[in-house]
C-alpha cells in the first residue's frame, strides 16, 4: 500500500513554485503525489520529473475532459480531440514516470444532457477510451477512469456503471477507481462499492464527505478500509481534498467555505489517519 497526496488542494498546474511543498509532503511520510495534468506538453513536465526523482517521490496524475474534448459528443471531431488530448496525457505521464492516470475522462465534467446516459454515449466513450488505453500500453501506463456523483457528471455515477464501462472497453490498460467522497453520495454502502469494483480496481481516493480532512466527517471509514483490506487492495491511497485557494477550482468543486484550518492539516493529519485506520 502506498499513500499519496493530490496537489489539487493547492494548484491546477504544478510549477517550481510548488517544489518546496512537495518536499514537505515527502517529509511527512508520503510515498508520492498526484499531479493535475490539465494542459501543457510533455516537455513542460520534465523539470517536475527531475524534482520528483530528486525527492524520491513517485507520482500518479489526474486529468479531465471538457466540452471541447467530450468523448461522448455526437460530433466525431470533438471525440477526436478527446482522444488527441488523452494521448498527450499519456505522453506527459511517460515523461513524469507516472504509474497511473486517474479522473473522470470518460466524458466532459460538468456537462449535462438533461437525462441519463444513452447506449450510444456509453459506446462513444468506450471507443475513445479503448484507443487511449492502447496508446497507454506503449507507455506501460494504467488508466483508472473515475465515476463521480450525479451532480458533477451523468455518464458514470456508480461502481456498477464504472465496472460496466471497463468491460465495454475490454483493454488491460483501462481499469477504474474508488473515491470515498463520491461513494458516500451515490452508493448504499462503501463496502459494497469496493466489492463491486474489486476485480478492476486500480486506484483509491481518500476523500471526506465535505472534501476536508479525512477522518473528520461522515464517511463510513470502517466499511471503506475494511472492504479494501478484505479484497486485498495493495495500491495507492491518495488523499483528495479541495479548498478555496484557486477560485476556478473552488467553483468547479463547489467549495464555498473553508473546510479545514490549514492545508497543512489535511495532509499531516490525513496521513496519520490513513496509517492508523489501515493498521487497525
């Protein structure tokens, strides 16, 4: 088991400005960081790779699709842009030496049709993801597509739907992930969600129900950790929390108030919480 910290708490684009923060996260005992990949080229990420290697940190990444790169769009040109972006993401991950790229890149985040997902939309998404996964295979990169809650997306909102998509894609480099925040909203049970995902589970986000410090809210952590132990999960447990430091990101994640005293508390207390609950 490896413990990571998602840097989206501080930034939507890591630069040299954040290298001291990465050093602090390393000093706190983390095995790695999760880097937002929302733009740029592989060359832009070479200095970050050098710093990761210097600090002895591993990394995973997170990315999204937008209205202009929506994999379920009926417009073939938009779907082509989705694939083009995901291929760029794979190349960036290769530069970073990342192990896994996660996120809701099955469709555009925050875009809604006014009804539930259609069979055509699922097929379009699966077709784009299959081609991206084949490209990722060359970089030895695992893609872990993420289901969100129904207020952020509509294509995949449950563990069962995520597993269905993995089976539709049917590629060894495409799996799915588990996020305690989204499961808290959409699932009847954290444990049931983990068991459903287990055969294709490649990543885990540890996220409190209010996106604050893990262990301070209402997520059923006993079920979550118990089920992960039960299915013998041995991958990343990455803390994901959001604050108000970045107005655009705060708006996207609907964070309108402070959810913790300081960001330092989130990762410092968060890692101790994970270690103690995992051991228990």
